C-alpha cells in the first residue's frame, strides 16, 4: 500500500534518490534492505579510499546545497594522514526560501542518507559524523533518530558496520532556525555550541573544521546521491545528466503553478518542460512572468529567458544559478516591487550582523524598498537600491550578503519599468 505523499509523482521524473518515496515503510531498515540498501557500502568497503573518491569524481556529482562545487574534488581535499581524526558533517539546515527537498529525503529515506555518510567515512577515513538539522524540522530529527537507533540495533552503525569491521558513530544535532547556519562555517560554530557566525577562511573546513579537525561537509541530497553512484558506477550516474553536471536532482517547484511539489529530474532537463508538463503549467491559465530558478538568493529570470536546460553551467551562462533547487514560478500579475521587498525582509531578518556590508546593507535595502512600496519613494531611489546591492557583492564574510544582493539587482534591472510605474500607483499591503 502506497503512502500519501507531498505531491503526485510525474511520469517524466527520473527517480534515483527518490525511488523509495511512496513505498510503505520506506523509512525503515527492512524496506531499505529489500531495495538494494547497503549494497553500495559493501562494494565501497572492498575499494580503496582513492577509488571511492575517483568514482565520485567520475560521476560529476556537484554539491546540491547551492554552490554546485564538484563533490569528488571536495572529498579529495580532506587529508587522510592528518594527526587529528576526520569528521563527517551533514548540512540539513535547508533554510533557503523555496527549497524543501532535504526534509523529504530524511522523512522517506533516512537509511539512504546513512549509507551515503558511511561511504564518505570510508573515503576520508572518518569514524564519526553529525547530521545538523534545522530546528523547525523537529519531527524530522525524531524520524532520523529512530533510523539511527534501528541502524545501531541491526549493526549498520557502531563498532562493526555490517560485519565489515568498519567503526562509525552518527548523531543528530538541532539548529535553531538561523538561515546563517546554512553557511558551512557558521554551521560548524553552531555545532560546537557557539553563536552561528561565519569563520574567516582559510583554513577551510577540510583542514580545520569541526573542533579544528579535518571535516567533510556536504548537504543531505549530496550524501544521499552517493549510494547510487557507488552501486551503479560513476559513469552511469554521470550519463543521466550533462557534461560536468552528472545525475539527477530534486527540484522544488512552487509559486503560481497547478501542481507544486518536489520532483526528481536529470540535470539538463528543460525548464519550460518542468513548468508546463511536470508542474502543470501556470495556474489560472495566466502567462509566465518570471522564475526564480534555485531559491530566493538566485538572480531572477524573465519569462523569455526560461527556455533553457537546467544544469549548473547553462544557468550560470544566463546570469543565474541552480542553487538549492528551489524553483519559484511567478505569473503575469506578480508585483515585482513587492516581491523584492519580501525577499529583503527575509535577508535583513536573517543577517547575523557579523559584518557591516551585510548588516547595514540588508537593513537599508529593506527600509528603502518598504518606503518605495509605501508610496514615498523617489525616482533616484531605483538607482540607489541597485547601487547599495552591488556594493554588498563580494564584500562579506559569507554569501548571505550576496544572496540578498543578487536577486535585488536582477529585479531592479529586469523590471525597472515596474519600479517607475510605482511612483504613481496606489499601494497595498505586502
């Protein structure tokens, strides 16, 4: 009997990491073992660490948390001969507006995540790991803890994982709802019990991360992709996507569509096909106005820019990012000034205040956009909003300042006419 899911699956999906979604008891170890669970770990145990990393490199897997950095290359940065022990840290903070996929992987397939972490442990000779989960995901922490208890009880964690002699301990850790802790070094400070603010780099986490130990840090979707890579081979996984953009990814489609939901598609899947055929098209028969391709921090795309393949390199060429997979679809009636204000309210609230360009920049942008929206703006404010945003880029300790600036710059540049019309319109609350 299938369980009720977040949305109806689409026949156009390519299910790899979501293949167990909908199976009764998919979160249990029994179901996982019946569906090729831990086959990849046993295979990896017979491989050298270098061979595991090489297989991940061959897969062209790129980080699914937002930056899209090549995963195998990142793993190779962790020194296995370091005098301090290695640590695995999983970023399950998932704070990017528009993104809601990692929670499904934890809810429906936690053992896939555990297996991916174990394989990473073999690759970098780590024997302990921490899954950092956002505070609002309290029910998911409980689900993950139940999966860990089951894995320990059945010998898939602990001193002798699956009878292979490999030792690995894994723990969950709760965040407190801070967007900033999605940044890897702020997450590490939070994990250590400190205030979650970004660290100066270098050193990078691979060399001095959690408790100054060499640390491998990826997000939930990235680790969950590893078992399929090792089980079926890196080349097979790479072939699902496009060159240098291997495999599939979970796409969170929300906004003004008929069938919002989380769908798994190969990298390189056409954006308009995803909107029109998977998500059922723009609701109410309205015209498409714009798309946020990968979460609220990504530069916005106008409708005429959206006939494009969705992979990291192609989206980058047209001036935006795949980000964390949070696609927000906006119809023709969307007020872009109000949309910019909503985004900036979020980033001004979530700025940790550690560095001046972000703390002051997001605050002033929020104030200017609010004033402009309330009908007290001036024509010159349009350029000032863009100028303040550009002065934040590349001038902050972490990418939160960039995350606030990039969508604002794109909205002002691409929808300047709406800002100009705003000077003579009646306003409504946003």
